[in-house]
């Protein structure tokens, strides 16, 4: 059976992105591989073995085109309202809280926030399918 281990996104500014993912979601660098033309930074926390790989292409100055195929990353939190308030206070501009329902039954309660490079991140309240 295959085991999902990481996803990768390209970022312009290593320091800015590492600080965002640490402050917003408690992800800390667990490994850093420096190559001639790019650097890979692996971020994780104690809640999961899954890692976020940040790729920094050296010398790049223009923002990446995220395209229309990228969806989002997702994190689960216990207190959605507190996380929304915390991220707003940190200046990250989380979007509105959404109570997502199907035929009157709650599927999820969540909000989205963008990282410094514009990647969308869904923050979901723990419970049900996302418990």
C-alpha cells in the first residue's frame, strides 16, 4: 500500500514562507536541501507525518502563476473561530467562515486563507469526516 508523504509548492521567499507556515499552522523545518539552482525545505509538525515541501528556485523574482488547476491545502483545527480570529489578528486576512451543507446536513465548517505566494489553504473545523 502506498503512503502519502508530502506535497510541494514553489515559493519566492524562503524566510517569508517558513515564517508564515510556522506562525499560521505550527509547521517547522525538519530538513533543508540546498542545491546549486534551488532549495528544498520540508516542513512538518507533531500532528501528522505528512510534510509540506517548499521549493525555492534561486534567482527567480516574479510570482508563480498558480493556474486554474491548483486546488488547496487543508488543515483541521479544534476551534475554528479561535483560529480565524488568530489568523486575522496576525494580519493574514482569512476569508469568511462557511457552514457548508448538503441537503441541510453539515458537511464541514471552514474558511480559506492565502499564504504569501497566493496558495489557498482551507482551515476546517474538526469533526465528522474531518475528525
